[in-house]
């Protein structure tokens, strides 16, 4: 050693540490707020939902980082003496992700985080009605790759073989599945739903009513998890309806960026279609088919000859009709 000075360091105090951690926390909130506001501005969902969508991507990144060290295979016994089999998982290759407008960035996070740590190439087609979020997400990912000395590449969709994740309406999903199946590709389709909430007579009514409200009103009803049907026990039917009417009257409709707003605008000009659908429902007669097995026939007939009786109940579908 020649006792030459090579560097100078200074120990940080507890106060310095606390100040640094506080600055990191505040910076993360600012970045998340900015992207969350962009999601709300362009898509129309309220700000807490926009920020929550960004948080989902952050959570998926944390999850994927942990999984990146756990893509383990199996060690399997062999019938051959002095042999064993080793299982190793290989990347799928190219994975395409098509996302809809209602979750313009979270769905990419759900898929890309896992696919990238597994060694796949991700080709993303964002929604054509949320291009700003698509650009922002692309720039964020490109920045991360650049800081880690990884090449960022923009890939255009071509007629190539790749696996596909898609979130769209069933009609679109059907076309996607048929096209991919023609070349024996793999598809994971997340389509719309027809979700129902069942409330029994021993339920916490206030909790149920709050849950029903946001399940139906959240994202202006533009989610695959949006609640569309409500099945109530007859003994609490009117109580639940009365409380629902009250909370709906209190729901604030307006600018999704304003504090307190619960219901923002529809993303597309689909109001006329919605109103037309309601009028069609009101004007039509609904038929309810109840299929009942006659269990007593088990005593006199084999299962293969079990009778099936159809009961057809006809009723007019009118607002406020009690179907219990």
C-alpha cells in the first residue's frame, strides 16, 4: 500500500436516510399520479381507478421479479437404472397482447411482466381509442430497457406465428381464436361477462348495497367484471331496492378527475345503443325456462331413462317487477 487517497466517503445520518426515503416515496406517488391521470383523462374512469390501474402494473412487476428466480423444472425418476429426467421450461417465443380501452395499461402489465421474465418477445397492440396511454407505456418500458443496457425494439404486427392474449368482446374474440387456431396457435381470451350478485337474507345489507353500487357503476359499467344482474332473497328484496335507490341518488356524476366523482363519462358514444337496448327489454316478453329432474323416477326407472320436465313461465318484464 502506498497510502494514496482513492476516494472520500461520508456517513449518512438517520435524518439523511429518512429524508432520502421520503423523497423516493413522494417521487413514486408523483409518477403514479401522472400516469393515472392520463388513464382517467383518456379512458374516462375516475382518478382512483386510473391510479389503481397503474398500481396493478407495479404489483405485477414485483411479482414477476420474484418469479424470475423460480421458473424451476422437475427432477423425475426414470425406469432405466442410473438415469433420471430433468424438466426444463422454455420460452413460448413471441407473445402478442391485444388490450381494450377499459384497461389500457394494466392488462399489458399482467401479461408482459410475466412473459418478459420468462424470455419471451412481447408484441403489444394497444387500443386505438387510448393512443396516449399506449405511447406513455411504450416510453416508460423503453426507458427501463435503455437504463439497463438492453435494446428496445418496436415491433409491428405481421403475419407471423405467435401466441396471443386478447381482451375484447366475444365477437372479436371468436374471430381471433378462429384465426389463431388455423395455425394451431395458443390463445388466452378474456371476454365480457354477465355477472350476477346474489344477496341472501342473512347478508349485511349496507355492505351489499355499497358493493352492488360500485360493481355496477365503476368504470361506467365498462368492465368485464361489471355486475349486470341482482338476485335477491324475497325477504330482503324491497329493503335492498330501497337502499339502492338512495345510494344511486347520491352517486356523483361528472369529471373523472374531480374528487368525489363516482361515475365518469362513457368512453365511446354508446349511449344511444344502451338506451335502445333498455327499450327493447321493456317491450319484449321474457320467457323463463325451469328445468327440473324428477328424483322420484330413480326408484322406478334407470338413470338413462330419467325424465326431464320443462316448465315455461311467461311474464312481462317491467321495471320494478319482483321476480322472487
